[in-house]
């Protein structure tokens, strides 16, 4: 054999080895890495759920599940074959009798069916969609001429209203089916297989950062507190302050994406990102952080609280209407003194205060991966009017979104880094390749030293003022806000409020940050009373869930 023949043999052998390596890697992906996801799909198909080739699956995480990593994923959106009833009126032997039989099985109006059947049309008509298997079997057993059961594939949400504000639903657009709201809308191209290519071989699957167990717990807690205080709505977010990822996100009123047509359009809005509100006193720790970080005040700096101050002809007073005399900055937060927040803002100065507000992420979108995010409103701070800066120092006259507020609190908790919030952990492409979301630092509004001081001050707020939020054996930090609701005419609605609570634990090394917001509660005045028990329940659950040992 010549030298060139030997070279050709080596090249051919090399190609075989390369091809075998590719096949082996593909088999590894299919048999191991993707095994459980395909197994879940196969199990779904045995229950008449169609293959994911139509639209990608959406999963949440279940870290408490046993087995390999893929077993720790819980399916929340997939595709399913639903029975559909077709009727051809011209073929019916007895339209009236058929109408009566089908109406009883399908829970339809018999008169309407009879009218439809009496047309004698030769075209098949769909009279019922997405019926149950039991209903389909009952129709089949009738063996009625002109009546048939066929199947069509549609989107299916196995957990019904669970996480619905985050997931969204598959609706209709100008050119057919279209993901709307939530992840379904934001990642419609990926889920439909159109991202980057019109001929994508397979839609992408999406794994969310949501922890199924924590999500279930906060949804229950939110429902309970809203029911107790007869509130019109509310939200809860749990965020990892170190990365910005959203561990849980709930919002009520909610809806069932399987039957979204039965709900008002307003119930599809995720108020955590799509609506803003005036935060009230929960903004004071951010004002205090600006004061400490700029070197204008320290936790033990004192001022004399006069109870009322006058700015440009407007009186600013504390919520209790009292003058508290000599107070430290820590006591300003403990007693939630409006005059104390105004004192700090005045020392910081308007330009510097505005810069801190911007660096904390307000007045701009966070850029998180959910649709319809609004920017909030800090326009008053560009007016140059002193009174607008004073009221903003205690969270009035500016508007924020819940996701902005919790992300800013995460910066207070994590050493001063403003992290970009995200809710998609990874996107899985055909072949098992993955795009994994990496944590992103947006800005560093305060120093680590300032963060440490604020954590200690907010721990004192809970220790001194919020007995209902304390957890024995743990250092817990938190602050409430009881905010008025703007009436759109330059004033505020009478007698209605928004309550919010933001807190984190352990305060010395926070594992989680929690935001609770409740709209228009009845029979309760202050958030410290209405929301502290709910925060304690959630924080205690999380400390146990994460197996965090006592810190005190």
C-alpha cells in the first residue's frame, strides 16, 4: 500500500470515528440528559397528550423531588389531544332526539342544538371542544349516525391556575395561534420553533427559575391574607438577592389558562411588572441608604423631630401626627418618621438623591423576561420642586413596580449590587443544547459597608417595631409601607390604601427577599398589622425549606 493510500485509509477511519463520536454523544443526550424530559412527554402521550413538536413545554423546578436533575422539573404547559364532537345535520336520523341525547352528555342547550341540527346542512359542524374523555366515550357509545368524535391538539396547563400570571396562555393572533401574556407571550418565537429560523426542527423547552413548592406556599398565603382583609388584589414575590432570580411570583385575581375566555382581560395582567404604585414608607430605607452611602448621616446620627414641617406652603407630618423629639436615624426607620426621611433627603441634596433613585433602578424597566413591563414614574423628581423630593423621600409622589422595589431591596441585602431580575433559568434546544441565564449586575448603587449598616437598621425595625414578623432564633430585616392611592386628579382617594411589606432573612447573610403587596384592604389601617403575620409565615417556611440554621 502506497503512502497516499495509507493516508486515505486514515482519513476514512477518522471520519468513521468522528461520526461514531457524534452518534455516541447524541445517544448520550437522548438516553441520559434528555431521558426524563422525553419520559414525561411519553407519559403525557399515553394520556392523549400530543408530542412537544407542536409547541415547546414549560417547566418549573421541584428541588425536593428525588432522582436525577430532570426529575426535579414539573410540567406546567404542554400540548394535549382533546376530543371534538362533529355533527353533520343532513345525515342525522332524528335531529330532535340526537339534540336531546347530546345535550345531556355535553351539558349544552338542547333547543339551540335542535335549531342547529334542523338546518339540514351537509357540512360537518363542531358543537363541542375540549370535552372530557368520559364525555367522548359516552358519545361514541351512542353510535349515532352523523355524529363523530375526532381529536385536535391544543395547549394544556396541567396545574390549571397555578402560576398563571407568569405562564400566560396560548391565544389567537392575526396569523393563527399566538402566545399571549407571561412566558407564553414573551418567548412565543422560542416555544413555537420560530426563533432564529422559520424551519426550526423542534420548538424549545423552557425551564423557569420558579420553585414549585415555594410557589404553592405563597399562592396559598396570598389567597388567605386577601380573603381575610377583603382586599381587591395583591402580589407576592420571592427573589434570590445574590442572583436576581425569581423563586416565586404570585398575583391575584388569577385565572385558569385552560379556560382564559371565561376571565376578564384585566385578570391576565401581572401587576408585579405591569402596574405601578406609590410605595409609601417602604421607600424610606432606600432614602436612608442614600444618606449613609453619601456620608451625610450614620445610623446613630440624631435630629429633632418636630412632628410637622412646612415645605412651599405644604405641611408634612408623621403618620401618627406626633412630634418624637430627639431621634437617631435607626429610630427614624423603626418609627417610620416622614420628617426623618425628609431630613435625610435634604442633607443628600436633590441631584444626588435623584442619582441614587436612578441607580436603584427606578424610573426605568428592569429588563426582566416577562412582557408588558412598565417603567414606573419618577417624573416629579425632574421638576426641581423641593416638595416633590421631600415627599419622594417617604415614597409619595413617585410610582414603582413591585419588581423594581424588591430588586432594590435585594441590593440593600446583598452588599449593594442591583441585580437584573429573571424568571427563565434555561432554554433547551433540539439536541439538548442549552442557553442558561447568567446573573447580571446592573449597577452598584451603594457600598457593601452601607448595605451592612442598612441590614442592621432594618433588623432593628423588626426587633423593635414588628413583633408579628419576628422569628425566634433568626435575625430578620423588614419594613412596611402604607400608601395612599392617587386619584388621577392630583390628589388621593379617600380611605383606601395599598399595604406592602418587604423583608429578608437571615439579615446577616440574606438567602431570600420577600415582597408582599395588598390592594385596598378593608377593616385594617396599617401594613405592620395586616401583612407582618403573612411575612413571618413565608419567612419561617423558607428558613426551614432551605435548612438555614438559627443565627441567634
